[in-house]
C-alpha cells in the first residue's frame, strides 16, 4: 500500500510520523514522508522515502521570530496561524501531485493532506496530538460550562476552520464537514493512555494508541566534546527550548537567566539552542553549549530535562524516564507543562514571561534532588516504553484501508 504522510512544522511535528512510517514500512507498505525540504537528510537517514512540499524554510524558526515580534501572545498566535496556513496553501500543488500516486492519506495534526484527500476522494486517517481539542460534550455539565465550551469552539473555528475553508474555496472544494480535518473513519491519538486516558464521551473513531517513538538515526554518533562532557561528571540537565531559543533580545535574556540559574543550583547542564547569545557569554565548565542532538540518544544519559512543552519534547522526556519541566511560551505548551506536574514527574511549569533566576534555580534543584519525582518518572518511563503505539496504529490503519478497498 502506498501511503502519503504530509506534515509541516518543526522537527517535533515530524518525529511521530517518522516512527509511524518505519512501522508501516516494516509491514511491507510504502510510506512517503512529505514535508519541508530542509528535513530531507533527517528522513532519508531512516531509509524512508521523502518528498519536499512548499517553500524551503525552517518553519519553527520563522514562527519563533513572528512570536518574538508580536506585542502579546494572542497577537503572536494569530500571526503564527496566518503564516502557517499560507504554508499549507503554498504546499497544495506539490501535495496534490503526490496524492494522485497514493492509496491512503495520513492527514497530520497540522491539517496537511486534508484538502488534497478531499479533492481526490482518497481514503484517509487523521492524527490528533492535542486530545483537548476533541469534542466531548457533557450534557450533565452546568449551563455556564457548556456555554464557555461553545464560545471556545467558536473561537477555534474562526482561527482554524475559516482559513482552511478559504483555501478550500480557492481550489473549488466546499467547506469542511462536521468532522473538520479529522477522518470520519479513524482519528489516531499517539499518546500513552497513562498520560492522557481516552474520554469515554468521544466517538469510537478516536483511538489512543500509545506514543510513536523512532530510534536515533543509525548513522549518528556523538561529537567528541559531547562525549567528553558526559564522561567528565554526573548526568547533566538537558535544556532545550527548541525554536523558542533563537537569536534576539528575548533569547539572550533567557540564555543569561538559564546560565545564572544553573550556576546557582550547582548542576551540570547541556544547553541546546541560543547559539548566538551563548557565543558572547562566558560559560563555566559545568555548562556545554550544543547543537542538534537526537533526544532518543541524549535524554537517557541525562538527569533531567527542561523544554518548552511541545508535544515532541514532552513525550521524549516521559520516554526517557527522567524528571522534566516546561517553560511554556504558547498554546498547548501550557497544557503539557501542567500535565507533567499533575503526573508527578516535574515541578510546576515556569512560563517564559515569569522566567527568573531564583525560581528556575529552585526548580533545577528539585528536578535533580527530589527522590519521589525521580521514582515516579522512572516508573512512568518504563511503562511508556513498554507500550507499542506504532504497532497499534499500523493495525488500525490497515483495517481502515481494507474496509475502504471493499466499498
């Protein structure tokens, strides 16, 4: 079966689909990952078929710049959404041509593939990374709560549905139906049920599978400075804010706060990102600035993990079985940051706007020294690693295609 798997966004947006593609390929299918041109080497390092779509940009970096130039998070979110939908529109011709040569479309959480699947009436499954967005009406809820949910849904409709319908109109398609970008047959949720249990009020098509994890690329080996640093002392804290750690005044301020807090807490740390500001800051031997390192390889060698709260980073920390904490900037990052604290595997998140040296240093000490947090993280990590979300998802996908082929 030829399966097209398009997505746009950061490496974290792509990583789950790499894992799913490997599982599909192992079962004899031919998946093609379609995404930004800059990810070609990453995808091909796993011996997977790659197809470029849209402009050759680093969307994560562009989004972070837009956010940094916005007066507040609401304005930043709206600008980011406009930019993201423009990328979807520009990817349409590439995706449509690819879709004509496929048997099944996997519509990503970024909505990539939804318009093309409808245009060609292709069998499709969809993926949702944010289960909070799945409707779960509760007739027993108070009237005020239902009204608030209706307002939130209307707002999300304006942000998500309207721009997609505008693109659909341009290509001659009617507005989206009741299920939106999700498949009426199967919507996959690559989360552990231990982290996010399925809501009993969901429609049966929504299926929680367990996480989709890919191994580190076989060709990857650690650089000498990283290997030496890891051997020189106890496991370090890894700090990786992804695309949020870019150049500019905001990034320099955050980098300085982290350097001072790490020194105050007396821990060793690896800092990913902030290349420009860190080049001008005098760093002690206890801090190693590092570029891109596969978290599948690095985090099991770390004592704790601080990240921005994105889906990919959150799941990587859980899989590694180490305490982790989020420094959320936008949208779902706050949800995942709070989830880590609720699960008992990390301190309360520190939003970027409240990032200060003293509370961050205290959080670092808690991450490294709290025995209950360490034990809970290790326990949950072992359970998450024992699940096989990819195998479950592949079986469900095959079932959808078999039904579609008999219609």
